[in-house]
C-alpha cells in the first residue's frame, strides 16, 4: 500500500481522537489542520515526504502561526524525531533572520505507529498541563465547579474544572473524565482523570 494511504488513515485517527479535546478542527490546506485546546493554538502538519520548507517564514505562513502566541505543532510523518528536531531548528532561526518572536513547540507523530493514539494522548496531556491557564479559561468543553479541598501546596482556594463529556483513553483503557486544578496563588497545576463506569 502507498505512503498516502497510511498517511490518510493516520490523519483520520489523529482527528478522531482530538475531537474529544476541542470544539472543532479547521483544515487550512490539504496537509495543515488547526484546532484549539481552550485558547491554546494547535496545528497538525501532515508530511508525506521528509522535505519541508527550511525558511521559517514560509512555515509560519503555511501554518498560520501568530507571533508571540504559544502554539503547539504536531508533525505527522515517517521520521517524527528527526523532523520535529529539524523544524524546531528552523523555527529558532526566525528571530535571527526576521526578528520574529515565535513560541512554538514541535511534537512528532509516526504515521506507521501501531499505538498512534497512545502517543498522541501522551503529547496532548503534556500540552494540557503545560498550558493549563490557556486550556481552562473560557473553554466550552469544561465546567468550573467548587472544590472542597484547598491547594495541597499553599492551602489557598483553587479553581477546579471538569470535562463536560467523558472520553476514551488509549493509555489506560476504558472511558474517563478529565479534571484540572489550578491554584492562582502558587501556580500549582494538576491534570487528572476519573474512571467513568459504562453499562
């Protein structure tokens, strides 16, 4: 089977899973998708070959990345570690070459990975906790609830957010509901999951 076939199937698997974390996905180009985790920007770049534009300005334009805005870039390709490194190096040149202030983190996904959803889930969990403030504020997929317990770090009142809908987990198996704890006082950030019993 062709490379294109496996890429299309892998892209569908990625999009099918991220739908549990976002309100919608926009396709900018045949190989570029965009979605948000709350207010945090995410791009999915599907690379059929190992060639890409080394000019960071071209990458920024094609991905529609805004200067100064934290953005996570998921690269779906055959050589994820190499391509993530190469793209990161290219984007680092943006300040030196063009004076651009880019805040982009690049993550690689292998379209031949039999456990693609597990790898993607690990990456999304990392992004969620790293950018928790952006993720929870004004997120229509979450509801804020009163937490009965204070911050375990400074004992201040925390903000507690729970996912409106449960989702499947490929890391642990079954169905779970995400919750997030954010302490405005000391900055503590917690992401956890609760098992949802299905009948």
